[in-house]
C-alpha cells in the first residue's frame, strides 16, 4: 500500500511540475488548476499546502478548494469537513476512501498516510475554507437585516464561554461597523503566524482559541453574521 501512495505522490509531483513549467509567463487558463499559488509567510501552512498538493488532493478539489475536477466533493461547503476536529473526519475519509456514487467520482484510499501527513492536509483544508468563507462573507451584497435577539442567542452559545458581554461591548466601542465585522470574523490571532517557541506551543488556551475562531469562521452563514452584528450594536 505504501508503494501505491508513493506512486500517487510521484504522479502528483510530476503534474505540479508540468503545470508550473506550462504556466510560466502566461496567465492560467479557465478550468486549468493553477499550482502557482502565492507564497505563504507561515512556514507550517506552506508545508501543509505542499503535502496537500503532492498527494493529489489539489487535482480534484483545487489548491484553494475553489477549482474542482470532474465530480469531486466540494470541500468548501462540505458539512463533514465543517464538523471535523483535528482531522478526525478528514483522516477517516483519507484512509478509507470513497466508493463511486451516482453523484461523485470514487476517491482513492490512502490507508498508509502518517498522522503528520493527515494533520497537514487537514490544516490546509481548514485554512482554505476559512480564507474562502471570509472573502464570501465580507463580499455579501444586500445582506439580510440582522435579528439582535437571534444574535444574542448565537453569542451565548458560541462566544460567551470565552468573551463576557462587557468584553464584546468593548469591541463595539473600539471598531467602526466595517472593522468590527472584520475583527469578529477573523481576529488577529487567526492572521498572525503561529509561533514555534516552546511557550507558545504549550499555550493550550491560545491553540483552543485559534481552533474555535477558525471553526466559527468556516461555518458562519450570512444570516448568523448579520444577527451577531445586530446584537453587538445593541451593546453600545
């Protein structure tokens, strides 16, 4: 089984190399997967993307989950991926594969992936979902009118375990409406490069906060965001 997976890695690497040479000096054509994604400052995420591409995930699902080849599952809107924690769902699917269905093409079985490789692929998928969802939510036009009561209920369920109402009120005073939405969706801890210092690696509270905010971001709906913003405005 290890030989087969390494063959897939070799094949994916050859595909990446061919694509890179073919696209030098010209823009990507419509429908062609562009493996020349912009560089990433975070070395861990850069490594994660490399593993994701080399194992062939990008060929069917797109490097940033926006380009799909054939009938691959849309990872950007997948409920299974949205409920994944530390690679538990993604890892299970990677190791067992998916048989062909009437709507989806079969997915190969990667039963010999290491835990580190699964974690890398999972991190990249979640990062890409978060980036895509942030862009979509910030670009919403004619957003629905928010319901403050619904927003308060959402905050009680998703925010108040870490942020008291007084702390949320402080955010409303600190940011204007546009900046507040940006901060709520993607606080600085999600955009800052993860530190490899021992103290930072052992900071469980910060790690949990990053995971929590990341999960919220990739699963927000426009209605939930509108409700939350309406509630926050009542805290002025």
